[in-house]
């Protein structure tokens, strides 16, 4: 019998994580996800179209309150752990998926008292390892929720039951399948730069995998790889520009699975299909993002709810 009880770990409340950001943090994030010089609604805080980019809260789990570099290894070892889960090897954790639901527009400056309220909502074990799904609610000092995030981390090689196990009490909506034999309604190409990872890390994820090529080589990636959440942001920019008329406020939900690494400098192509009506007057889309040259998917199972831009209806 294992001393760990996966079923009991589901529902476990993790520590609240105190978080904060300012306008400069939002602008640094925008360039980390590839914003170009004319994307004033994201990069120019003085323009009247400007608004905080809606997927920004995905960085807060790493950034916390810090206005300086965060020690990644220390970050991985801190915080409350459930006695029902083993300690996982930090070098063998990969991000499975990420979803963010925007409940209220973010302020440009957080001010004090904001936190992520976190709990484990799902655990699965199979032959390859253990997947932990967690939920984080971003709330202000009065406890008012602004965003709800779901994320999965895959702990490769981890083992507790030695068999198939699955328990889930909450989770994000799943993408509808890519419509068969139907061309995408939108295709958006973009270019990451060789410096993409050294910019994206300034938002809080200082994992050395994204700056030191020897670490990526040892891990079998052949060098530095881009943060999955940077590619995630590239895809969010693509969806907002193509469907939401470039208005950051148009996006209400955004999620995707991380299916393969991207290298800084790779060209990305996001294909998007409208698949029906989403909640509150939004359009639901399914999307995938691939490496243009190799054709290999880096983001799969993409889902977004976005308010469609209509001419003359501003
Ligand atoms: C275990 O689950 C992961 C994530 O769903 C999946 O990618 C992997 O193929 C599974 N492995 C096995 C052996 O079923
Ligand atoms: C676990 O699930 C996989 C895929 O569904 C299956 O092939 C395998 O036999 C299962 N293993 C056990 C121990 O039940
Ligand atoms: C993406 O495609 C380019 C061009 O073929 C290639 O050099 C690069 O290694 C690919 N990226 C990944 C992560 O496979």
C-alpha cells in the first residue's frame, strides 16, 4: 500500500499566492508574447484603445509580488504540499494545458491585496506519469474574482498507484474538434524572434531551460525552447486580432494544450475555426498553432470565446 492517497489529494486547497502587477508588467508581457510596434491596443498605454492583455494573469503564479528576478528553483520547492502526493522531480514536469476565463476586465495596476486562490481539481495517473490539474481564482483585496485559471502539469515518470487512476471535480470547457474537411475560417502567421525567450522570461518564469542551451540539450530539446505560455500568448494575439478586431477586451476564455516545443525564432501559424455561439454573445472557436516549416503542432485543442468585431458597431 502506498502512503499516498491520490483520491484524497483532489480538492486540496493550496496556499493562496499573493500577486501584483503594474502597467510596465503588462507592457513587458505584451512584447514577450510577440506584440509588434503598431499593436497600440497592447503596447501603447497612452492610446485610447489600450487595455491590459487578458491572458496576463497566467504569469502571476511565478511572478507573485516580485518586481525583480524570481529564483525558479526556490519557487518550485516552496508552498504547502498535500501529504497525499509524493514530491515530484522539478526537472521532469511539463505543462499539459492552460485555460483562462476572464470574469472581469483587469485593472492596469493591481494595487495591494490581490491573490490567486488555488486548489487541486484533478489527478490522473497512467504508465507515463501523474497529471495534476489545478484551479486558480484571481481575486482582488475584497475577494472579487477577475479570472479563473485551470492548468495541468504532467509529472513524467511519477508513480503512486502503478495503474490507471483518474479523479476530477472541476475543469475547463474542452475544445470542440476541428471540423472535418473544412478549411479554417482564419489563418494567422507570426514570427517569434531569437530573443523571444529572453524577453518572455521577464514576466516571471526564469526557468533556466529557457536561457541556457546546455539545459535544453540535456533534456533532449537540442537547445533553448520558448516558454509554452509565450506561444499561448502568440495564439491569443492571433485570435484577438483576427476575430476581435484587435480589442483585448474581446476575449472571454482562452485555452490550449501544449503538444510540442517551439524554439525562439520559429514561425508560427494559428488556424481558427468558428464552431458555434459561445456564452454572452461570444463566438466559440477551435484553434491549433503549428510550426510553419515543420507543420508540427505546438498548441492543440485550442478553445476561445471571443466577441466578434463588427464594423460600425464600436
Ligand atoms: C498518459 O496521459 C497523458 C496525458 O493525457 C498522455 O499524453 C499519455 O499518452 C498517457 N500515457 C499512457 C501510457 O497512456
Ligand atoms: C491503462 O490504460 C491504458 C490505456 O487505456 C491501457 O492500455 C492499460 O492496459 C491500462 N493499464 C492498467 C494497469 O489497467
Ligand atoms: C520549427 O521549424 C524550423 C524550420 O524547419 C526548425 O528549424 C525548428 O527546429 C522547428 N522547431 C521545433 C521546435 O521543432
